């Protein structure tokens, strides 16, 4: 199969790269690696355009803004418990942006977990994609520095007493792990749905929470080699990782991907495991 080099300047600077399908991934940040997938036609094909869905909250969910350290406000969808609680779940979007499907997923978590506040953060600052080309463009344009500010602002909004769980899918899966790392001692549970994990063992040593990785074994991008490496890195860091494997493909848990790789039975089981994981750690 023909290999396409995406970043010649990086090679000239002496970065080590390895090929995966039609792209070459360099030893750079996990965010940059994941963004490179957006130029792969097979990766794009795994994501059907999201369903046309308008979310009406039954739980008082609302859009808010909050302050970030870079002086630029961030957007989020907030659901607050009727009973005061320090339990929080940060929900992080797929590559489409904070659309109504993610708001629905957030409300499901809020209702089914109980005794939590849920904050679905907008990593694209208001931009929404409804087609693969635009989604890929937004994911490639995303700057981790801004993402870090959005996550830090969310943590500041929750307060120092918060017990924080994080969850994300695809692009948001890798961001879920970064959010738990940023939460420090407040981190209580991290769920990653087929997202690219951090490889830095020294950084993983600072992780305060257990991690649940939802992994579809047919995934060509978050593949077995990557999972084996993540498992080894977490073991080296002395951290607890639970991997739930499914005979499914990338984006299998997204119900708005019904014309693509959505797998209802696997998605329901993964969601049940997510709920159990959070409930055991957000008491």
C-alpha cells in the first residue's frame, strides 16, 4: 500500500515516524497524531454525517459560558443536580463539535448516574460540523493550548472540592485523559471511548484516577498495537487500566452514526460499563 508522508518538515528535523494505513504518524503530541487521521479517507468514511436531531432538555440543561485563563470565554452545556453535590462529569465531544447529540448523551449520563453535575465542554468554541470534510478541518485546526485552557476553565468553574469524572469519544476520548490529568487530585474516574491515549509514562504517573478504555477491536486507528502500548505504559506508571473490548469498529457507540459503524448491542453494553465505572468512583 502506498504511504503518504504528511509532514516533510518534521522528517527533516529528525522526528521518528511510523506508517499506519495511508498516513504517517510522527512522535509528536497525541492531539496532533489524531488530527492526522482526518486526512485519511477510510477514517472519514467510518463517520457518517450525524443525524438531524434537536435536543430539548427534560432536566433543565442549558448553555453557559465560563472564564478561561487566556481571557477568552468558553462554552458548555450544563446540567446541575437538584441536590447539592461535588460530583462532576466532564463530557467531551467527538470531532463534530458540541452538537445536540452530545447534549443528549450528557443528559443520559446525568439522569442515569444521579447525584452528579454534568458539564459538556465545547472544544471548538462554537463551531459545529455536519459533514466529514468540515469535521476533519476543525479537528486539524484545533490547538491543544486552547483546549487546555477550556479544560482548566471548566475545572475552575467546578471548584476545588469537585470529584471529577471525564468521558469522551474519538477526538474527545484522548481529551478525556488529558482532562483527568489536568484535574490532579480531583480526578476520580476517566472513561475513554476509542481515543488516542497519552504515551508519556512520567505524565501518566501523575494521574489520580482509574481509567476505563472502551476499545473496538476492528478499529484500524486506535489499534491493538496502540492498546498494548497504553496498557504497558499504564502498568509502568503504576496506574489501573480496565479495557473493555468489543467486536465492533471505530465510532460504534455513536447512535447518530446509524448509517455507519454504530453497533447498538455493543454500545449498550459499553454504556452500562461506563455507568458502573462512574458509580463506583463518584459516590
